[in-house]
C-alpha cells in the first residue's frame, strides 16, 4: 500500500511525480485513500488527508472553478475533480460553485460563433457539448469524461437541478461516441486527420469507457473489445489502471494480473482506484 | 478595438502598398548554420555533435543547459521522436564543454505518461540514470510570462521554471513534415515547453490562438537558444505522427533557430519562404539562402526532397 503521508508535500498537496503540488494528483491521492481504507484510517492518516483537503480548499477560485495549481490564475478542467472528491473533502458551497462553473463551460466548437461559421460554409453537423482542458479551446476526451463522471456524481447526490445536468451528461456521451477511433477505442479526440484514421490510446479508451458506464450498444461492444486488446499489450500503469476501471464499469471480470511499475504518484493513485472493490469515481 | 501585432503589421503593410510608400526592411545578423553529414545512428554521432556544438563557440562554462528533445509517441522503431543518441550526444557535448548542469526536459503533447514514453522511445537505455537528468515539463512548477507584442491571440503563457531559469535552451528537434505547419523543426519543437497540466493534452489553446503565430511568440520568449535538428532519419508525408521515415543523413545546428529551420527546409526540398511561421519570424526578404552562412556541407550536396501531402505541394522549393 502506498505511504501517501511519506510523499506528501509540506503544503499538504501531492506532486505528479516530484516537485510542487498540483490539484490533479492531490485530488486523486485523496480519492485513492478513500478507496484504500475508508474505515481504517489511522490518526496520522486522517491528519494527512485533512492537510490534502486544506491544500485543495486554496485552489477554488472566485468564479467557482478550480485552478490546476495555486499560482495559476485560471479555472480549468480540474474543476470536475472538485465534484468527484470524497464526501466531506470539499465544502458544500465550493461543490455547488464547481458544478455551476462546469455547467457554463463547453468546447469552443459547440459555441454559437463557431457553429455559425460552420453553417455559413455549409457544415450542418451537430456539435455536442464536451468539456475543454482550458477555457477557449475545443472539447477533448479526458476532460469530457471527467465532466460526465462529475455530473453523474452530482445527480446521485441530488445536489443540483437535474435537467441541465442530465442534458450535459447525454451531450457529453454523444461527444465521446462521435470521437471514437476507427479501431473502436479513443485517443484524445482527433480520430481523423487529413483523411487518415488516428490510432486509439489505452488510457483514453479506458476513461471514455468509464464515462460511458451504463451505456450498452454494438458500438460499446467494439470499444470493450479494443480495451481488452489494449490491456493485453499495455505496459504503463496509467493505461492499465484506466482500462481496468473502464472495463469493470461495464461488468467485465478481469483475470488477476501482476501490477505494472508505478513511476509517478498519479500512477499509484490510479492503480489504487483500479484495485478498489467500489470505484469512488462511480460511487 | 484591440489588434494583435500581426493584424497591425498586416494593416500597416496594406496601407503602405496602397499609398505606394516604400517600407523599411528590417535586417538581422547573418546566422551561422552548420550542416554535417551523419549517415546513421552510430557512435560517430557523439563526435559529430561535439564538433558542431564546439564550432559555434558557445560560452557554456558553468552554465545551466536544458536540452529539449521532441518526444511524441511510444515507439522506438519509428521516426516520430528525436533519436535518443542525438540527445545523449548533445548532453555529453555540453558537459564536456564545461556546463555546470545539463537537463533533458520535455512536455509531450499527446501522451501523459512522459517517463513511460521516454522509456519506450529508448531514452532510459541510452542515457544512464535518465530519470535523474530529466524534467517532465508538463508537470514542472510554472510561472506566468507576458508575451510582449504578441503575434498570436495569447497575451501570456504559464511556462515551466526549468526552462525559464536556464542559461541556454537547446531545441533538439526532429526533421519532419507537419500537416498543419508544413514542417516541424526546432521552433515548432518549443510547443513541448507549454505545460500540459495547465493547458491539457494536446495543448489545444496554442492551435486556437494561431499555430504559426504561437510558434513565433514562443520563440521570442526564449532569446538564448541553440538548435540541433536530427535529420539522420526524418519523417516525410503526413507528419508529424503518421508520416514515413526519410533518411536525409544530416544534422543541422546553429544559434539562430530561424536560420536553422530555414536551412532544414532547404535540405528537405521545401521553400522556407512558404512556411508561415518563418515568414512571420523574419520576413520573406530575410529568408533567402544568402541571409545565412552555411558551414560544412552545401545545401545542394545534402538536399533530399521530403514527400509532401497534397495540401502542402505548394511549398516545394524550385
């Protein structure tokens, strides 16, 4: 089991691998700890957990979103993590603010200006609303998947008006299905370039499958087949962890396999979530 | 109304041409570019790179150097990434020339597992204790930098301390065609400096802000640079990922990344005046072959035309 306290920074946060604290690894460390030992945390572990919580409380910004690091004056994709954190890790107002921020953000391609430009050149495609990494950019697979998981969690907790959230979850899922690669998996979202098919990646295939939990279709069967194929050859902890989480979310029972080498704190956290009986991202 | 520098320049140029005014052509110092034949990734690469770097008489004694390779995909067998031997040769060369510290640093734009990617690309097996010499720029501590007179829509960028604090940034790029920019060489390679943990994977903000313009803005943020381009085996066709290997058998280096990239274009059979980011950086009149002083091989002796996809046929040099 990872000794999270030993690798915690003085400010209470965690680094991706070493160095300064960031929001994403800190949030995933807290999620991993909540999956690891929900009822058996020692007093020092609880103190360490609370120091992580305190670090994250400094991340919330006046616009309701969260920044990726205390020094970054911009709310970004990590805002979804505020909603996904274990209960009690974020105060209720911060959680609601984060949901409000996420509701107003989507990929630039689904904004009225871009859609109008496309209509004027004869492109009448639908542009479902996914989430961007950074405000002003297009939607991509990972932030969209995290946004879907965050809104699903909010819906389970009944802590926001449901119609808007349900609509965004559906739109986000349409975005994901529309950006599936020809091989059945996902890369970051560029499934075709200059008329050529792009190859999918293990990690993005896994997280997209996780966000599509509860969806059943022939398209999803192809995605699961591709995920199993990736899992057979993938050697990175990040890829293996997301693939295991994605396939488990679709009821696939996975044969026990040796864990890969974890090179970063994020790897450790993701592998802990992948091993958990009940994935906190879906709880 | 807010105009970007590029819009202002275009408006000024248009006004000048309408009124038949003569305009002042900005001149730049003649940049030295060395072109050396390197037929294969053999141990000779170490001596070649050392000679190239020392020929440029860089004052690196006691300095902190950052080498920025181009790491894109998990594949040691393709030509997507800068070959680890070229990066290691540069690492050894700068240490031999007295640098106090040499770090290899990269923030890949597609894959989040940077160490896994570097391992799969052969860096761990080529560079001893690679992890100790490497910084993941996607997750390094960052500071905000204002872009003075931006060409792009960006007015500032968060950038990693490792590169902001170094004395010399060395772009160790791969010679590749690029389906959005025409060619990706030492200047485009600087996209890997932009932290993924802030801007995401890929760093899509840069594309929405204007691809050629952000390449030039990033270039201007780092005035102390050296460029080495790995053209031993480059990539032609639908680069920078889906193209095919092209053996050009050459290494190109110099202090002026614009001069290096313009020279690389000529080696690839591309007219550098047709590459928008080079035009924006220097102006068409400063991209002629005589604007730079080439040493080592002549362009004619090493020119190897890289295949171009249909969308980029017009950039082929005469």
